[in-house]
């Protein structure tokens, strides 16, 4: 990551943050508008949505951490 400029790192961090928000929408909000019927499907969707959302948001945070 050291060879990228500060502006490029911000852009990459924003990209990962947007992916995190998308996973949250797909996994958590999607339960209410999708055809999820069983408890196992709901728990699976919640765990994947929140888990991947947190992962990508942490990646974005890690990338932007060194920028001042």
C-alpha cells in the first residue's frame, strides 16, 4: 500500500466501504424484501451480511488508517 498516493488509498478505502454497505443491505435488509422463510435462512443471511459487512469495513478502515 505504500506505493499508492493518499488520494488512491482514499478511493480504495471508499470502494471497500461501499462493498461493506452492499453486503449489509443484501444480508440484513434483504430478509425483509426477499423470500426468506425459515429461521435457518434468516440466521444464515444475517450472519453472512453482518460478517462480510464488518470484514469489508475493517479493510477500508485499515487502508485509510495511515493517511493524515
